DNA sequence: CTAAGTGCAAATCATTTGCAACCAG
DNA sequence: CTGGTTGCAAATGATTTGCACTTAG
């Protein structure tokens, strides 16, 4: 390499700090800003893409139209609260054997996986079935 | 209701025809066009959102920046080929018991789930490790 | 009449890309 | 020098929204 990747490094540090499990580009961008590591959004974007390409990070897709990134070392599946949008990490729910079975039956090669559970997190569940749905 | 939802109905019909497992809005839009049911893109968008809100359809998020929709009755998990982008349906990979375990350990309520497997489909796998990666 | 559904055009939002300036090796 | 990085600005692409119009009920 010919130059230090300041943004990438800072990003990995932020993500490793573990205040969150998966980060949107905006979250990463503002997190860096708060660290005094202000950077351009596009740099965050490119650094994230690069980390993903290199296998250091992975993209996490939820259905809220924003791509998130998480460090590969911290992989876990996710429980997405449809009320407060919190993303709770949960251990892998699929047994290894299952993957092999799918590869056998489909002939495909599975390289990665991601499980998204949708529902209500502990707090929102406790808050009761309705929240601010009064018309 | 005060009026027939022509687009919604046509969309459900198209999706139920089962030529595909999950549809992007564009795919639905053009599929309707080919059926002689030409409609505006925004109508497709709104109909899809409505179906999702009513629970008839569900959003499927991959990390390719496009939201897909599938009929709820046709639920299955997916194997996404990172080379040809085909989406292969696979049976649910998680045992019911696992969901209960997560609900117990996290206190959350799980309402839905989706598993995305990433890798190479049968054909792409057979095509060998490299394809058009010549620089 | 009345509200739901539709079409068209314009606005938004989240990315992506082009390009010139920069800098550690 | 040299190639990887960065910032700024502008381009994309996909999704959303405002508004007027239409029509089943």
C-alpha cells in the first residue's frame, strides 16, 4: 500500500468498539465525526465497500432501505424490532448440518448466511401490543 | 372499500403464477405490462406496500439495493447466487424450537423471519470458480 | 356524494462516481 | 515519482409523495 487508510482504520475501530452490531453508512459517518475523525461521506462509503470486498466486513440487509455493515468477526444473526428498530444480535440459529443438506439438495455452494428475525424486542413487547397507533 | 384495487389484484395474480419467488417493483411493473395490465410504477409501489402492510405479502431484503416482495403464502428462505443473482427458494432452515429459545433468552416476540444464504447456485458452481474476472 | 385507487410529475433518499488534490513509501 | 486515499460536487437509481382525477359503492 502506498498510503494509510485513515478512514478504514477509524471505521474498524469504531465498529470494534461494539456500541452497535451493525452500522449504516450514516451512523459510521457521524460516529467518525464525533471521534474528531470527520470525513466525507463518500470516503466512508468507499472504505466500507472495501472492507466488505476484502472480507473484513459484511453487508447486512434489512428491509428498511439502508445497507448496514458489521465486522465479520462479530457475526451473528439479528432480531429486528419492528417498533423501535433496534437490532438485537442473536446467536446463529441454523445447524451446520442444515447447510450441508441444502448444498446436497440444490447443488449450490453456500458461502455465507444471514438470518433476520422480525418482531418486538423485550422492551417493546413489555410496552404492550399498541404504542402510538392512536388515530 | 369504495373501489376495486385493480393493480393489487393483478399483482397478486402475477406473483401467485409462481414464475418467480420474490419480485422487485420493476419486475412486477413490467410483468403487469406484459399482461396487458400496464400501470404506473407508483401504483405498483403503493399496491405492494399495501399488500405488505396487510400481511398478504412480505418484503425481502437482499443487499443489492432493491426491495423485493413475495406472497406470504409462498414463504421460504432464499439462496442468493452472488454470481448470476438468481434467487433460489429453499425450505425453512430453522427449527421451531430455536425461535422459542430465542424468545426465552431475549424476552422478545418473534413474528417473522427470513434466512438468506449467499453463495453460488448449482450452475454457477459448475461453471467453475472464475467466470469473467479477467483483467 | 365519498373514499379508495390510479396516473403523472416532481421530490427524496441513499448511494455511487468523476476528478483533482494529497501523501506515505 | 506512484499508487492508494480523500474531499467535493454532481450523477444515479430506487423509492416516495403531492395532487388532481376517476369510479365503484
